[in-house]
C-alpha cells in the first residue's frame, strides 16, 4: 500500500475515533436528524412533493436529479464492492435489502446532498450558500455519527458535484 494511502487511512481513523469518543446525546440527536436529510426515504419524499405541487417548474429538475441519482448509485455500488472498506463502527441496517450498504466508501448521503446542491445551485445560483451549508452539514453528520470516514464523505461529495453537474448539462442540452 502506498505511503500516502497509509497516512490518509490513519488520519481517517483518528478523526473517527475523536468523534466516536464524544458522548454528547444532544449533538448525536441533532446530527442524526441532519443525517436523515440525505437518506433515500426523505430524498424520494421531497422529489414526490416537488413533482406534485410544482409540476411545471420542477418536472425537468426532478428528472435531472433522478438521472443523477441512478448514475451515482451505479458508481457507488461499484466503488463499494471494489474497495470493500468497512464502516468506522458496526452499522446495523437492513443489509438483506441493500448488501452494498455495509461498505463505507464513498458516502451515498454525501453524494446525494452534494448532487442535489449542484443541480439546484446551477439552476438557482442565489441558493448556493444555503444548499452548500445543508450538504456540508449532512456530510459532517455522517462523520460525527461514525457512519463514514472523512475520505468517504469527500469522495461522495466529489462524485455528487461531478455527476450532478453532468446531469444538469445533459438536461440543458436536451431542453427544447
């Protein structure tokens, strides 16, 4: 293993250990709520509500976000199986439904939040500071709650920006 990679893994472990030792129930609850903003159930619910209540103005954006989500999920599943990186803590989830979720690299929550921030930010530039604040908060919550390492979140954010930008450009090119 290259020396750089060994150092990065050690930094990831130190950061994860630092936050895992914090037993502040108030912060854990708060970051748990923030973390769920990037979950699939909340994500799908928001897309359905946007589609129902703002059909004309958001239909193209919703389709763009769905395209990016599918493309990102494909990339994330491949990367997770390729790396097989375990999560910082034991993660109890329904692995029978999505067995790739037991792996950590890259963060799907970070991907999703930065992907949505990128697409909405490109469409509505005035909203970029708010969108980035939410995306960074979701990413940090994943580290704080020991669900992901720092590099998992950075990789997920990078993929989200890249794939979100690609989907937005594709949407613009296909617009009438």
